[in-house]
C-alpha cells in the first residue's frame, strides 16, 4: 500500500506525512514511486506478447520526475503542445515514441514536432491536415499521421470529459473519415500511419471501449481494402480509477477485451493512459488553518485551495479526505475549503471528521489533473512536489516564490 497507516498516522511508503510537512511545508503534493512504476508496469505487462506501445497521456501530470520514471520503463508519451514535447525531451523521453494530439496545433508546433522526429500526429480536422502538409513540405519532411476519428460512443462519464460524442470538439466525424484518409494519402509531405480514438476520461465500463474499438477496426479494414493500410491503431485512454464508490475496469479485463478484438490483425496497438497510471499514486497534503463552526455549515479552512486542486470546483469531483493523525471523538460534518476568494473554492463537502486547528489532512487520488491544472490565482505560489521512494523523500519541484510570480512582468514607464 502506497499510503499506509503506521504508528497511528498516515505515511507515504515508509515516511510519515508529518515528517514531510515539517521538511517541505504545506500544501504539498506527495507521490509514491512504487505506485507510479507499478501502475505503468501493470499496464504494459497486460499486453505482453502483443505488439503495442504505451504512450502516457502527460496532461494528467507533466512533472519532469514522473516523466523520467516512465521514460526509464520505455514509455512513449501522448502530448498536446510543443511545451509538453519539450518536457518529454527534458525528462529523457524518446520523441520517436510521441503521439501529438490536440485540436489546435500551430504551424510552429508542427515544425518543432517534425524536427524532433515524433512517431505520429493525431490529426483532428481537414484544416489541420492542410497546414501540416504545407509545413512538412516546406521543411522537406514527411509528417506521419493518423486521424482522430470520433466514433460517437457515449463513455458514460462527466460531460466535460466525454470526448467521443458527435457534438465534441475533438476528432473528425466518423462518416468523413474515409474521404479524409484518401485526401491525406494524396497530399505531399504526408504519410498515413494509423487511426486514433479517444472517447473520454474516467471511464469505468468496458462496453464503450468495445463498441468504439469495433467501429474503428471496421473502418481500418475498409481503408485497407481501399489501398490505405494502417500500421497502428491508437485506442486512446480514459480508464478510470476509484475516487469514491466507482468500480474501475481491471487492467487485465481491458487487455483481454482488446487483444480479443485485435487477434489476427497486423496493426500495432497504441494506448494513451493517463489518470490510470498516476491518479492513485499521489495525495495533496494540507493543513487546517481555522475552524469556523456555525449554522448551517461548519468550515475547515485549509492552506490548499482550488488553485492547487481544481477538480472539485470544476467538475464537482469527489476526493477522499483523511486525517493524517486521526483523533478520538464524535465526528461532525465539515466543508473543507481554501483561502481563495471564490464561493466555489472547496476541496470536499460534508465530510465526517474530528478536527482541530493545525491538523494535517491528506486529499486522496491527487496524482492526476491536480498539479497539472494548478494556477497562481490570487497570486498564490504553486505547491511543492515530492516523490517518496521507500524511506527516501526527493523534492522534485520546490515551492514557488512570490517574487517569481511577477518576474516576467513590468510596469509602465
């Protein structure tokens, strides 16, 4: 267990969270190296013996040390900007294992990715294809492409993270795909390599994956019959984790379903898991500043806020919150809120806890879409990040300084 109870308090692997708070302060993101590497290895091993490539969706958490850990395992990466590509390279990742997704790639980003020699561009519109052809031709390069095809499958998740429905901004319409592939095959500077789908995030059922994959494999067969064979099929990511009472799909079940559908096929499978690899591997450590006990609500005001963990305010997302040193007594309901000047600044609502000022709280499952979505709203420095490896703690991002928040700015003369 990555965050066990030992000696009456929560730990990260073999290190008490109180010791981390003393050394690095709060708020602080804490990750378990064993959990990170274990999640990646479980995913990769589930497809052993089948041609595949795991491309970590780094939007979930782009901290360099985490990218470095995955690169050492042989991971590829799913990126959506030139900035993310720069992070991959800085962390020792291989650009030849990078797929570039996203609906708004600029010409400059295309140039950067072509120069780096990435594996594939996941093209999401006819306009993007035309720009990529022009950019590649101007550089004397050939751009490897797949189309992100929208299969119009309901992933049964939050509307904000459903990306495969026909009304989504992502991908190209399923009916338009054959003509776009024919156009791509005839364009200069373009080489058709694959096909891509991504139906959503935090998905906890196999059925949407099965339906979407079958549709995309049928399309791949039709393309092959038309003289456009594909080298890979990218089935995206989105496998959910347990935040509250969800029942996540076991990775072996997911692998069995996909390998069954791909049996006898020639294409390599590509995956883009994000949350599943990092979500459970991290917590947000925060300290209670004040207790505000009054009708009709009790508020525990902590030093972390929506600028550190946006998911509850943005999605109404639920994260478990545990006392680092649980107290005896009768628990009462608290809203765990931050110092930011927004009524929507909360980390958790109506939680049964026994609290006192100064207590440490651990917000669970904060490894994904937490630090990656953090901001400096209210001129708040971003939190420190540490990775725990057994009984050793590594500071992998120091806390920002207030002066750094406006170092790029200037006043008028």
